[in-house]
């Protein structure tokens, strides 16, 4: 397939394909919930009846709340169309503006389906702990989603876990206790504590968002190479503890205790799930198909892109960097992080204390950071929080960012669309770096000034601690 076909971008609204856009930009970011998109198209004039009809149809179709799907790639067949999907989202804003030459343009902006979780508060009664039996969990019947509590529980339990958050929760394990005097819609009692994946499925159910733990499948769709058949090879190898950030494998993720599952008043669905995910060493992001992925960086995967910037370009392996920077900063970096867990009025008297020290601290002075987290009740949680805080600030102290031409890259006989959660080979003689790096953010864009480009943010393998 030629690069031109791979780099074609089009958007689908209400089953109708729209491809004549003057500019566009859309993101994928592991650390920012709800990836955004922005498209601009010239509106037909109102000189003729046909123009007015086309204009009215376009404005009626592309409206706030409309579901959009963004594709990058060849769409000549149904198979290649399925390989091209990059984002499923919702239109948030629509702007009609006048250009300097008197024409008009339509600009739409929106976010992927994570916007439902980011904007919506989690019901405060989604989980409650019985005052009589502390290990008992209350699941409120979800009538708004059109299903009974029992049907919802069976639906949650029937989805297979294939990655982080794995755990069996068969329908037979659910114990429902209904007060004979209770009115319809009152809570049901469930005596089994959920995994993170099962908790996420309950929270995502009102919007029909499926929760998956197979990040390899999401990665393959983003790169334009979805797998066919059963899950094998790459996913199986990724299940070893060494493949995951923090050394976590699926079997290491514990179930969430009932008394820890309660949301805070006003907490959004994303904040609620992200809080539990961070404690368990898991990242959340949206797959292009609109599924919520629970995963962790996999550094052992094969590279799916290559960035080259030599001092003198080699025709057999030409430079593809338009602009690139490797920025190093001592700001927002700490020599030592100390975390205090649950305590009384005086955090200094907490029995749960953890310290992480930056062994690569470049200064001859100290810059300490102190964190007090009342939610931490175990020493292991404090240890992980200290390492996570240290790594987060250490990672932002070195930024690797490239603008490259096109939306895809040839690797051997295949072409892959640039994507997050992939490993990229870098040979940069200008910045003096080479090796394999992990992509955490990708922006695909097109405008008159720069043409078709991809902006990639990379980090060193092992720099992400969850």
C-alpha cells in the first residue's frame, strides 16, 4: 500500500463519509483523558438551490452530540476500512465562521468516548458498605441502562479478562439478598469484591462502553494492522511481569476491597476509576473502537516506526524529521520524594512512610518533595506512590518530541500508522540519541502551512512507573 493511501484521512458522521477537509488535528495521549479532535471544512455558498441544500444537510448532520469516527488509511474495501479506524468520539462544539475572502467555514471540535467518563459524576450510591457486615457490597439497580441489577451483574461477569485486572467472577458467585419489604429499584446485596475491570464495567455501563484488558488489540487497530483470529504471540509474551511497567503482570492486580470502592461526592467517573487504577499500577485509555483499555506500558514489543535525523541524509535511509527537540530541564524534578500515609492530625506521626531517591539527580543540592495521602493504608501503597511521584517528575524533566512527515512509517514490507503504546526506533545524530523509545502521545494533523504531519512524544523505556 502506498503512503498516500495509508495517510488518507476521512471522518464518518451518521454513516456518511466526509473527506474534503481544509485542516484537521486529532490526538492520542496516554496521560490525558478524552483525546480531542478538530476539523475545519469550507461550507458551500448559498448562490444556488443545490448549494443551499448541501449546506443545510451538512449543518444538520454535523451537530453537537453527533457520533463521529475518524479513519486514517485506504478505504477501497471493507477490510481496509476496518483497519483505518483511529478514533470514535462525540462532537462537543461547532463553530461557523467567515473567512477573510467572504466565504464561510465549519469547524467541529470534540473528544473520544472518554468524555462521558470525564464529564459525568459517578453516582455516590453505586457502592455502599453494610453497617452490619463490612465485607458486603451494595450494587444499586441500574434502571437507566435498561437492565436489572442481576442482568447487569451477569453481563459484567460474562466478559472475559485477557490482561491486567484479570479475575474470575462467575454469575454463580453473585449472592443476591433482597428485603421482602423493599420496593422495586432498591439495592441488591453482592458479597463478592470486584477486580478493577469489573468495577470499570459497572461504571461504563450507562454509555455502553466496553472495558477490555487486551491492549495489544487496540494497538494493532491504531497502527492499521488489526489482528485476525485468536489472541496469540505478542499478547502472550506481554503477560510476563517484565513486560509491564512496575513489573506488574495481570495476576498481580488485587481485587478492590468493598470499603475502598466507594466514590467521593462529586468525583467524576474518570477520577474514580483512575484513582483505583493508579493504586493498582494500571493506566486507562480509549481504544479507537470506543473501548476503555486497562493496561500498562509494554516495552518488549517490536518497533512499529522509525525516526531518522542524520547530520547528512542517507538516500537509502532518508531523514524523516521536520522538527525535533530533546529538552532537558531541572525544573519540576525532585531529588527525593517522601510519602506519608494515613495518620491522625499530625502526618509526621504516621506509621506508613515511604521514601524514593533519584539516583541520577544532577545537582549538588537537594530538592525534596513531601506528599501526604490519607487514602494510603498499607506500606506497599506508600512505596509505590513514592516511586510513581519520583518517576513522574523525572520523566517530564526530559522531553523528546518530533514532528515527522506523513501519518505512517514503513517498517520492512509493511507500513504502520504512528500510534501511542508503541515502541519507536530513533536515530538522531543532531540530538545525539539513538535506541528504542516508547510513544506516549501522538497528534496527526494537516494544514496548508505544514502539510500532512505527525507529532510524537517519546519517553525512555522504564521511565513510566505506575
